[in-house]
């Protein structure tokens, strides 16, 4: 993972008020819950006392209570009560605190800050997430690969005619022009498939290729959008679980009719279509080795892999920058 970044990790709908949700994210066991005001909170899922999961506990008067010995923590993970010491105890229990992670919700997506020190900046988002005119359908699917493999698959333009030959890759367009890659800012990459049927021509270079109306935009560290039309988008965030697993969260957004309930139905249907396409990808991507990518691994990349090459280059730069920042 790239440290010192805001990661999209969970759908807001997965954390209901009054409930405790335990999940593995970014290689860590974490607990999510809401405070009295409904604001999202995230702490480590291991009681410092005897190592039990607090994820199996409950919220009691706004406090997270460990199910093992009833130790209570406030919304920021600070230990505020150890029953065996008595409720009137005036001892310093700070050594019992849980680690607290900065968390934010935007557009029904929960982000957490992964890194050292105070959280910086704002989570990476797309305007569709906060546009109330859009309706969306949501699906989650677990992939047995590192999240970087799932991201690279969505930037791969030359697999369409083969993996998706009967869905989005119909037409046998096997020649990949370019592809063109544009950096909208230091952490936002844009590209598109500019493929053609093979009639004996040579592929166009990246400079000769174009970004089409239907295009892909990726923002580090883990969120992506496919712009189909101004009224139809597909958004995905690639959730790191550990070194060999991730969750692919996909949302089909639409404001095609402008009628909320009808657009909601269209979004639901669109999401099921996304599931068919996503499962086609999954069957192949889960066979890739190694499960985790890097800039220099035993792969012979081609011209059509330019978006992947660019993704790896910038990812490595961000990793190195975060390591240097921590060393200071």
C-alpha cells in the first residue's frame, strides 16, 4: 500500500448506527461504528488487555465495550472504563487505548487515513459521488489478488476483445491504438480504449491516439471512474484487504431520466450488468502471478500497456515519497 493517503474502504450503508462492524482493511483488523451524532469512527480491532477482538462487542452509552472483560473505549479509542478496577477508578488507562484512524464519509463512501501523523488534505473523489441527481446501484466482490492487480485490470485496454468478447468487448477490435494517457494532475490519470478491427494496419502511436468520450479516470490511491456519458458513469474503488486479497466495490450511477425512482431501477439493472463484466475479469486476474504488482516484475510489457506502466511509475514515486517523509 501507499502510505499517507486517504483510502476508500467501505460503503456507508455497511455501518448502521448502533452497530459495530469488524473488517480487515489495509492489512489491519479494524472496527467501524458511529458516534451519537452518527459520525463514522474507526479504531483497531484488538483489545490491549488480552488481545481479544472488540469487533464482537457492543456500543454501550456511546462507548465501545470489549466482549471479553467489558473494558470500554470512547469514540476515539481511549480507554475510559476497566470494570475490574471499579467505575470510580482514577488511574491512567492510556496504555489500554485503541489506535484511532481518521475517517471521513463522502458520497456514501467511507475513507480512512493510512499513514503516520495527522491526516492531510481531503479524500480523492469524483463529482458524481456528491451529485444528488444521480442514483446508483452498489456491489462488492472479493478478489484473491492484491488491490494493485485489480486496478491495473481496469486500466488495461487490450484485453477487451478477449476477456469480454461477448459483452463490452464485442466487435473483435484487437488492435490497440496508443493508448493515450493524460495526467489531469499529479495523482489523476486519464485514458481510454481506442481500439480497431485488425485489417493489417499498424496501431497508432500514443500521440496519434485520442481520449474518447467514453474514458477512464483513476485517482490515487484506489478510486476509478468510467465515464460512459454525462448521465451515466461507473465508479469503482479497489479496497486493500491484505497482500493477497482485495474487495472490488462497483457503483453504476445514472440520471438518465431525471426521475429518481426510475433512475434507481436503471442503476440496479446496470449494476447487474457490471457484475457480469466484473466476473469475466475476475476469472482471469485471479490467475496472475505474482498477486501483487510492482514497477519491475517478470513481465514483458507492450505498447498497449502504457496506462499500466504509468500507474506503476507514479505508484512507486508515491511509495518512495511516503517512506522518505516517515524517515524525517
